[in-house]
């Protein structure tokens, strides 16, 4: 039985009088597998809230702005223009023959997804303090909706990427389909960091303040404006521990160069992302238990 | 299968109160102190301490107590907003909290969009909301405005929409906070009616409130909380009247001890009872309800032309009104022995509040302070919302509706009849 139908069926049962009712037990948080699966089941039950709230984010974000959803495109686009100005006119960056504009955009596209999601999700709990102290719902929904909204922005901004590829005559190969698993892993990683930061932000607002600086440093520690090959070989082992390295570099490889992904690198990113996601979820749930008291 | 919908099993909730340190003179100092304060074990505050209770299916349970007694914490624990520090809470069925209506509204979105948003925050499925949308809008009386952004709503409209969503949750167990105090009177009674419907449908209800009248009307049983502990459980009236007696704190003027001691006391007041229309003893009544006051006495000597009086003082120590046997010409001559005087008020005119009571026996025409017996601030009468009006007191009244008819002759019989129908006692 899939988890999807379980929730449905329970609801059907509840609708019938005399049907057995769901029993909920509330106690102090403890780390058990059963508790964790229970938490996950709750999230599945609340999937409609996840949907409604994500749509709401997308609608509201640009509601009173003149340019509206164009902002989703403008952000990576303007960054691309700035970096192109610097790294193709002022300093020449070796890109393996690819025009720098499209080279940078191929990395700025997933990077913007990562950074917007993180900036918004980190404040996700704090900005909803009012709600959190009044109603129960699985709190991870709040940071998750920002991740989903950013993913939506990512899709909009992808159209510009397609336009650039056409303009510069970069041909897509079947290998470009690798972007799908790459985006999936990237989403896992973004979610993990978002959960971790948003929960920490509740007690230590320093996280939010440090965010712009942190993201800037992180971007320069990731092959966004330069290729991975530019990193000295002796530093690469440490450098690659940053999961964003494997994700961004491979995203560029499969789209721009039509190359196969570096599976070792991607595997490392996947492993770290998944482990972090589990750890972040456990941590988040632990903070959640008393978040209403602290926020 | 257990028929207990809710079980609180030795539940405690601790809050850490972090002591606020004064900022240091230098940044370094402040930073070090911040770090120290993080490490330091802060003071513990137990908002709920080892509380156990059960709520069987279909019962309406009230929880009362002073501010800070732990009522709201219990509500937060039940609705899973925060977790208990120890103990276990078992909930059988779908629980919905009507805590603060309008939670999660977004001003930019239309009423309709907000119904979906707020509804899903409260745990409804989209399908369910779509099905109930018409009914929600109808209940909130907002059909015309449902596509207007809620930032253009008046606060009344806002609250109506919020309650309407919450009222359509269809839970097995309903948690209620002070929500009855929303909107205008008409909407309030609609809310109460909806809650009564849910109660009649056999839903389990937990109601946490300061409004004792509402608790009395709705609840079968009441828990009294004090400083995080459960101090009394029992039938509603019993617990409420105990709570009233324990909690009335007055601007007590010092008793005029010397005067009272020098009273002759040929006759003494021995007991006082307030009763309602059914003759049931109580200490809390609603404005406009009948009230009878029975004063018992024991006389040691013969007293000629005695006058019994009952005085009601408000919390600020002001004399509000008086019951007396003096106004009627009838004489009361007391003989040695016991007896009682009963006052009967068809409609209690005092407005909601707590009143302390003085009782006296005096000779007719006696000056103040020269009574025979004087029981100073000896009892409390709590008046709850009933026929509550604006002003200082409720004046019992009746009314009649009359319409001037042009063709009086032809319609006279009809007019007479409709007047008869419309005449009403408030």
C-alpha cells in the first residue's frame, strides 16, 4: 500500500460513523524510527497545505511588483551580464571555447535556485511566528514551500537558458536529460540546508544576518564563474566535498558540452545530500517540538 | 475500544526563562556575556505540572483559572503547537482548534483564496474546502465580497470569514478558546449556536475561557487550574462557584471593627442564601434573572419594628443598591427564636461583575452604624452576562410595536391583532 492511498483511506474511514479513529499520542520528542516515519506520514497528510502554500508564495511574491515574474529571470540574467563583463572583457576566463555568457548562465541558473531558496527558507519559520504559535501543522512545510517556489522560478529562468543556447548555437544532446536527476539531488541538498538553517534561525538570528556573506563565499567556493579545471589539483579533494561542486559542474557538463556526467563527483554530492537531508530533518523535528516557545 | 477521546497522563510542561542580562559596556564584554548566558542553566518555570485528566466521548469540558494558571499551555499542548516536557497525551479522532480565527490570512489574496489557504493550514483537504466553500461563504455572509482582497475587509468581515472556515472543520474533538467574543452580537449568537450543534452531534469539546457564563452554558464538567496544577474537577456549577468565591478580590475597606463590636445584637443574622427561579442555591446569576435572597436570624430578645437590609457593593467599594423591608409599611416584630426574611427580585438589575454583600438588622429609622446586627462584607454575589445593557443597571421593561395605519377603520381589527402579536416582554 503506498503512503498516498493510506492517507486517503483513513480519511474515508473517518467519514463513516463508528469507524475506528486515528489515535495520536503526543509526548516529549525522542529519536525513534517510528516517530520519524510518523512525522513523515503527517507531512503526507498535509500535502494539500504544501501545495496551496507554495502556489500562494508564487502568487504573492510578485503581486505588487511592476515587473512581476520577470524578476525570476532578471536575477540570474543581470548576474550573468556582470560576470560576463568582468570575465570576458576585463579578464579572460578559459571556458573551453564556449561563449562566457552561456557558460556563466549555465551555472548561475541552478545557483540562483539554491541561493533564493536558502535566503527565503531561512526566514521561513521566523516570519510565520504568528501562525506557528497558533496552529499546528508540520512546520517543515514552511521552508519547503520556499524551496518549491524557487524551483518554479528556476523553471521560468530556464527559458532564458534555452534562448541563450539557441543564440550561441550550442546543440543539446540526449545527455542533457541528466539535468533531471541533477535537479532532483540539488533539490534534496537545498531542502536539507533550508531545514537546518530555518530551524537554527529561530534561536540564533545571526544565521539570517550572515546569509548574504555566507552565500557570496559559497558561490566563490563553487565553480560558477570559473570552470572546475581552474582549481589547483592538490586542492580538489577538499574542494569537491562541497556538494554544490558536483551539482553545478555536472549541470554545465551535460547541457553545454554534451558530456557524460562525472559520476564519482555526482555520487559524492548525492551521498552527502541524502545524509544531510536525513540529519537535517531529524534536527528540524527536534527543534519543532519547542519552536512555539522560543520563536 | 476506549471511549475516552482525550487522555492527559501526568503531563508537565517546563519553560526555560532565560535571564536577560544587561548589555555590557564593550562589545567584547557583551559578546562574552551572551555566550555565558547561553551556557547558564536558566530558571525553570513549570507552566503545567503533573496534570492528568480524561475526557469521554461527547463530553464538553471547561477549563478555567486565572491568567497564568496553565490554561493556554494545555490548549497548546492539546493542539500540538508545543510538546510536553514529560507525560503523554492521547487523542482519539480528528482534533481541531478554534483558537484564533483568521490565522494565516494573507491581505493581498481574495477571500476565496484565503479560504483555501486558511482551510489548509487548519488541516482541511482542498477537495473538502471546495465542497464546503459555498456553505463557508454563506455562513460568513460575504457572498458579494468573496473575490475582494481581504485587506479591504472590515475587521468584522475578517473575523466572520475566519470563524466560518473554522466552523466547517467538522472535527471529532473541538478545542475552543475565547472565540465566542468575536464579531457583533448577532454573529456571536450564530457562533454559539454552531458550537451547540456540534455538541448535540456528540462531538467532544474542550473549552478554555474566562467567560464563566459561556462555560456554564456549554460545559458538563469543569477543571480548575491554579499555577499549573489541576486543583479541582467537578460539575460545572460547583467548580465555578468555588472559583468565584476563591477569586473575588476586593478593594476592601477596613471593617469598622469598633462599631460592629459595640452593636447590641439582640437579634443576629445567622445565614444568607441566594437562589434562582428554580430554588437552587447559587452564587452567580445573570442580569435579568429572578433572584431570591433569604436572610436567617436568631433573636434573643423582643425587637420592635425591625428592618432587614441587604447592601450590594461593587468591587471599587461603591454601594450599588440595597434591598430593604423598610419601604413597605409592614412591621416586623421579632420574638426570641429563629426565623427568616426572604426578598424576591423578579429581574436582577445589577450588571455583570462581582458584588460583596452587607447585611443588617436595625430599628426603623435607625441611624447608620446604630444597627442591631451588621454582617460586614459577608458574602459575594457574582452577576454574569444576561440581559446586559449599556448604562449602570438593567431596568426591567416591556415594549410594544405600533404602526400608524392610514385607513384605520378598515384595518382596525387587523391592527389590533398584530399589535397583540407583537407586544413582547423583553
